[in-house]
C-alpha cells in the first residue's frame, strides 16, 4: 500500500454544522480524524493538522508554510493530500504548483457541505483524493484539485458556484481527469508548468483590481499611495481598460512597478488587439505585462512568487508571456 500524508488546513471539510442554528463552524475535534479507519482501505495514512482556518483567513504566508511542510516530508511519502477551505483553495493550489519541486502527486481537496450536513461531500472528496494520489498516472502533473469526481490542474481550476458541490471547474479546457466508482481516468496531460524551488520568504505586496465601465483613476492612485510592489488588473475583454486608468498606470510603470493584465472574462487570453486609448495595443506598448490565461488571483500569486527572485520587468514579462 502507498503511504500518503494528509495535511489539514481547515475549511468546511474540517467543520461541523450546528443542528440548532444551522451555522457551520470549526469543530473542537477535527471531524475527519474520526474517519481515519475508513481511509486506511486506500493507503497507509499519516495526518497532520497544520492549521484549522477558514480559507478566507489563509494568507500567502500560510501557503508558504504548507509548501515548506510538504518539501520537508515529501521524500517519506508517495503523495500528499491537502484539505482546504474552498474559497481560496485555487490560490493555495496554484502557489504550491509554482514552488514545489516534486513529481509526486500533491492533491488539494475540500467540501461544500461540512461532515455532518445532509449530502456532505467531505469524506467522499477526501477518499477520491486518496484514490487519485495513489494512482501512478497522477505523477508528473503538478498540483491537482480533486472535487466532485473531477480532477483539475491547479493552474486552470476555479470556484464557480457559491454553494453547489460541482463548484470547481476549469473554464478554459475542462478537467484533466475523472474519478469513477472503480477507476481514475486521466484524459489529457500537462504540457507546461512553471515550477521553481521553495521560497525562503514572501515579502512583497501585490494588489489585484477588477476593471469596470466608468472606472477612473482613484483606485489606482490609492494603490500607488500604498507603495505596492506589483499590481494585477483584471481588464475588459481581450485586454482593454477605460482610458482614465492609463495615466496612473504609466506612473507605476515609470517607477519600475510591474503591472500585469489579465482578462475579467473567464475564457480566452489577453492580447494587444485594440489601438484606441486604453486599448490593449496601447497598454502593451506602455509596458503592461500581458498574462497568458491566468485568472486575476492566480496572476497575483505568480507575481508575488516572481518578485522574490527578480524585480527586472523584462524577466517578469517573460515569466508571464512565455510558456516553455
Ligand atoms: N468558507 C469556507 C472556506 O473556504 C468554504 C469552504 O470551505 O467550502 O473555508
């Protein structure tokens, strides 16, 4: 039997519903440790509770701690499962994908319904994750997210529904595989990844903004006043912004602060198509970095990680624009 470490970080998968009030909250005793016996049918399990946090409280610092723990112990295990709140699960998954240097499976999972709720997906998702972790084909695919019978790459997955158990989707390319009653089926593989080794620290401040019709310079000026190390903007369509944002963005670039553009559309990539004021062509010529296909939150994680090793705008541009 394979040897798997389960690292619990908190989230609904680690919570219980109060039957009187309906409130879902952290439990005194971690509900999943009660089911360890059932898990032993799938692998030899060790468990480690690294935190018990709802995922809106997870910071990049916590992500770094999880990465450090995994790097420390990965040689002793065939794979790792991380349980996590679903709200920011995709950011932690992508962070780990960027910084972990291993070909062993590292799987993130969570639940939309806590362990004692009707139709809970907590134990089911945990068992599915163990099954994927112990499958030889799960190696060499980077960090994966397993929820609701689907396997997604860390780079492509996003939470799409506030409450549906089928919340995790990969809007660009779909899941990489599926979990059935008797097998794990991968239908495609991962061609490109962006790994680098585990970082010592995460010390930079990167802001994330979403563009909207009529956006003016105020928010960007407020960010400039906060002295950011980088800015990610979810732009409009193929990568355009209201023209009122151009001048403050020019100020940032002049100060050598990277500005990364993604689209607020959840499919497609940004490209310098339009030549009007605020159009993608003008933004690109100004030095705004176009990110290939990442969501805003993931581009922010990528920039946070990149800024620990370089502040050179050209190097950062290459990291976002070249995929090899
Ligand atoms: N709010 C919860 C969290 O992210 C939701 C969940 O885990 O599904 O911690």
